[in-house]
C-alpha cells in the first residue's frame, strides 16, 4: 500500500509513532525542585509557536496516523487563549485521545471547558498531600489550588484522571501509601515517576534523592496485593491494580525499566523544536519550516516523515552523572 493510502510514521527501528506531546509554554506558576531552577530564564514570547501554528503542525501528525496528543508545558493552562487550541484539536477528525498534563492550579477555572473541548484524560502532578511540603517541593505553590483543581476535574467525569508523583528519598517517600489511598478514595489512577536528570535545578541533589520504582512497588505491596495489568494508556507507565478498587497504580521507570523499545512518541517544544527522544538532542526546527512555508503543508509533511530517520534508539539517563541533557523538563514538555 502506498504511503498516501496508509500514512504512518515508522522509525528505523520499526517503531510506529502514534503519540505526539506538545509543550505550549516553558513558563509555569510553580518551580518544582526536580524540574526548574529558582531563577529560570524563559523564552521570549515571540519565539513561541503561535496557537495556529501548533494546530497546523498537529493536523499533519493526525493525518499521518497520530491518534493521541498530549498538551503539556511548563504549565499549559497558563498560556493565553490556550482553550482555542484545545477546541481546534478536539474537532480534529482521526484524533482519538486528547489529553493534558497540568499542575492543577487552574483546573477549577478550566475543567469544564476542557471537557467540552473534547479532552478525554487529565494528568495532574501532585507529589505530596501536605501543604508545607507542597510549598517546599514547588517552592511557591499553594496545595489548596491543586487539590480543588483535582476535585473540579473529578466532578466533570473525564474518562480517566491520573496523578503523577515524582518520588524522592527524604522528600516525599514516606507518603507513597497516603497517595495510593488518596487516589483509591476518588477512583482515579496514579503513576509513580523516577526522577530524570534533565537540566540543572539548583540545590536539589538527584543522586541522593533517587528512589527506584521497585522500591516504591515494594512499599505498596506491603499493604496491598497488586495485580499486574496488561493495560496501557499509550505511554511509558507499567500498571497494576488492587483487587478491591478501580484505581490503577503505574510506574514510569526510565532508570530501572527502560521503556525505549516500545517508544511510540515524539515531542514538540514550545518554540517548535521537534524532539525525537526525551533523553537525546536529535531534533528538527519545525518553526522554521512552518514560517518558511506559511500556506503550503507539503514541505512540513515531508519533514515530519523524514524526521523518523533521526529518531534515536533510546536515552542514556544516568542519575549519578551531571545532567547530560541541559534542557529542563519544562522546556521539553513532560
Ligand atoms: N506543569 C505540568 C505538570 O507539572 O504536570 C506539565 C509539565 S511537567 C514538566 C510534566 C511532568 O513532568 C510532571 O508530572 C512532572 O512531575 C514531571 N517532571 C518534571 N521534571 C521531572 C524530572 N526531572 N524527572 C521526572 N519527572 C519530571
Ligand atoms: Fe511547573 Fe510542572 Fe515543572 Fe512543576 S513540574 S515546575 S508544575 S512545569
């Protein structure tokens, strides 16, 4: 079958790409210790892709077989007029799953609009249930906004809501079971994430705070019997269930369980850089391409197809080394 009849993005290792993550801003209303330094320099606004350019690029991906898009950042809900983008994406034929990753601070304002735009699933980042610790980890945050935001999302009845929790030794590893209880009480899911060495974030020492997924799993198993699940949400989480609840407990383990063999995704940064791997620098400047060809998508489409030739086999993360990737997660789009 010709490419035109069966459009697909397949890389040199035979991996089919059907998942696009788009960062719509590198800015954020929090400063999480594992993600940002205290005094970040953000991109000048003129360098960002416009919302129209983002939708235009996304449309090409959907036409080429991408059926899942996640909007992320920075904090995506802080981008001005971002609801217009959600509405445009929600109306795109062929897109089955439109999702957002957010710190939740603006969900009380936007949960209803996200639902009506067609957002199917929401991930909310929450590493602690304690107000003082939340302030410590996020440097400036007020936990009430995020907790209220989660309640607002639950009330909207999204297909799935999932918490993302980065577990760090001596910061929040004593709250693993409390977080499990919190999601079970609400019938939502959780993924525990191993911290990745992305960007220099200041005083935070990743080597000392590293907590493996196996260790998190062991602590949960001391309380609950976990059943491995074959379910996937199209991302890197490995899931378990407890017998008496609908909540799924997932693990994103870039260090201890490399997920690169099944990688099905690519990312676009807020300035329009296509990143073929979270942990490598292989990239393509899509902003230059859309601006050089403002009315014709042929070159854009072909560039997206050609980019499959530079998708690397996998990342080389090492928590004990200095970050080899100087990009912060907020720039890449987690
Ligand atoms: N601001 C939104 C939020 O916090 O959900 C979206 C962007 S944030 C960069 C996306 C996810 O990346 C969050 O779940 C966050 O916990 C995670 N993250 C940030 N830096 C990380 C790091 N160094 N290692 C692992 N996960 C990280
Ligand atoms: Fe902001 Fe999300 Fe990074 Fe925290 S993890 S600083 S909320 S972008």
